[in-house]
C-alpha cells in the first residue's frame, strides 16, 4: 500500500496526488494528538485548553472543507482548480478538454488539447483527443494527422487505431480502415468498439454476413451496447428480417430510451411491417420529444403516407424542410410522394435538389431512377440505378430493380442477361427467398438468359409467396409472366 505514495512505484502519469497523503498523515495525526495529551498531561487546565483548541481546529477544518467541496461540484470545476494550483500539466489540460467535450464546448476543448500537446509533445492522449474533437466537428480529413501522430508515439493504442479507421472509412478508404480496426482487435480481441467499427466497414463493402458476425461478437462482449443493436438492426432490416431488426431497435431503446436514431428506425420498420398506427404513434412521440429534429418529421411523413394520409405526409415533409432546408432525405421523400401523386416534374425537382445537397444519397438516386423509368427514360433511369447500387452494394432493393431493368428493357442495348442474373442472385442471397418481387426479378433474369425452366419454377415460387404474404395484387401479374416463360418467351417491360 505504501509503494505508490513513496514514489518507488509509478502508478499513472501523476507525480503527486492528494490521496497519496492519506496513509502517511495517519502517523502524523496520531503523534500530534498523543503528543498534545502527553504535553498537557497532569496539568490542571488541560481540559480548559484542549477543548477550545480542538473546537477551533474543527471549525477551521469545516471552513476549509466547505471551500474545497466547491471544487468537487463537477469535473470542470475540479480540473480548472487543478490547473490553477499546479500550474497545469498535460494530463490536467487533457482531462479538462474531455470534461468540456461532455458539455458540447468543443472549441474550448481544442484549446485545452492544444495546450496539453505543447506541454508534452509525447503524450499520445492529447493528439488522440484533438483528433476525436475535430472528427466530431465534421473535420474528418483534419483529424487524421492527429490519430497518425498518436500511433507514432504508441503503436499499441487501440483507441487511436479505431479512431483513425473511422476517419478513413468516412473518406471511402474502406480497406485501410479495416486494417486499423483489425489492428485494434489484435491488440484487444474483446474490443467491442472496434468490433462494431469493423462491422460497419464490412457492411459498407456489402459483406453482410461478416458484418453481422462482427456485430453479434460485439454484443457478446457488451450486451448493452446500444449503437451495435442499432447497426445490427439496420443490417437485418436491409436483409428483409424485420422482426429481428425491430427486436434490436427495441433493445437499443431499453438501454437508452432517448436514443433518437433507434426510435426513428423502429418507426420506419413498423411502417415496412404495415403497422402504420403504431409507427405513427412512435414517430409522433419522437417529433414531440425533439421538435427541432427534422428527420423525425420525415419519418412521420413516411408513416402518414403509408397510412393513406398523403396530404398530411406532404405537410410533415414540408415542416421538416422548414426546420432544416438542407435536409436531403426530406427532399427525397417529398419527391417520391409527389411522383406517386402523378406529379413527375415536381417529384424529379425534389430528387435533384436532394442530390445537389447530398450527391451520395442512395434513396435520391433510387427515387429519381424509378421516376425516370416510369416516364420512359430508361437510359438515365438505368444510370441512376447503377449509382444507387454502387453506393449501396448490399441493398437488395436496388440490386433487384437494376436486374429487372437489365433483363426486361425493350431496347436490347440496355439489356445484359449475365449481369441481370448476377445481380438478382446476389439480392436473393442477401435477403433469402422471402420477397416475391425479388424472386420475380430473378425469374425475369433467368428468362433473358434463356433459362426458361428456371424462370417458370422461380415464378411459381414467387406467386405462391405473394399470396401467402397477403399480396394477391402482385401474384396475378407474376402468374401472367409464368405463362410467358413456359412458352419460351422473355418478359419485356412496356416502353
């Protein structure tokens, strides 16, 4: 117990600390008390002297304690006091910066981290924290040199490897990001944060089985990691496994009932399940809880449209744009709704505005593609679909829609049987044989490739599935296409 306080063994970076005086002062206090008792022993006025002296000491200690307690009311007060009385060291400034980040005061935190770096250029935490703050401010590229410097000082800093990987992932350097996530896991195989990050990188590459495995491993390590529940839920939803996805969204909300993204995703997943009343209630609650969160209004608008309340949905989208005129998703959803209302020009204008704001918006590229295809502009529609698939290679909806166009376009220059089959089979692998529309696209691709028996077999499967999931409106057209395939004819989209 005495080794840390006498300096023979270094514990942490601090050279001194108040707690190091606790044990040594026991002996001093015993000596003072017993010494005073011996000094005044046998004297007539011992009680008269010791009582007021003890009282005075207690009063003084109480006063000093009240002064000291003020510094302990929160982390910022304590750390600013530490900087004042010690002149400030790198660790004190670094910790003060972290306290300021918790309050959202990032610019002040950067000043503290900069001071920490100037005081100790070999303190990796200063560089790592500076990089984290820049990353949180949206300065992804500027954060990278700080993470690199932290790793130059200490290559075994798993947190810095993970942070650098996240910054590289944002830049689209997925392979380099995976290298750093893997290194963080080599340093600590039980690092749930790095497992989550690696899962995100795998999902970005469309390697969904590997992504799911990493997320599940992260939850094994940390079952209450709400961000992993959220990411796994989104992955499962993209694969058509809505019940499992909703279970993970609910798990994330049990950990953090105010987790905005989880509540938003839960509401939208309920829309996909056709539970529009529950979805509207969920998203209305989110909109009331966060009135300035425009994305909640977008989700609510989507649920209202799904419930047949199209005008209310459009009003919700427009309210989202009043809150945040630069929200690309609001423009994209408004574009989809206007196009469905038979207003193609207005719908396309909203899609193009969404893409101006966010050129990487998958839903805007996809929505614009479908609007163009409905208008008969298959060339540009195919181009937009290809861009959506490039941006989201693991999204089954985009894959099967592009496969269908490549298989059924009236213009032979737009058709490619081999590519259509590859895309449709990939979509089926991603979500399983649970979506009749995806199976319908696969059948069309087989027919274009001359595999009419396979096409007819898959079409029968798709029609049966459509009826079993309550989609007789879809089953009829699929059965009509089955007759084409049985006659040895491919399906052609109407020009």
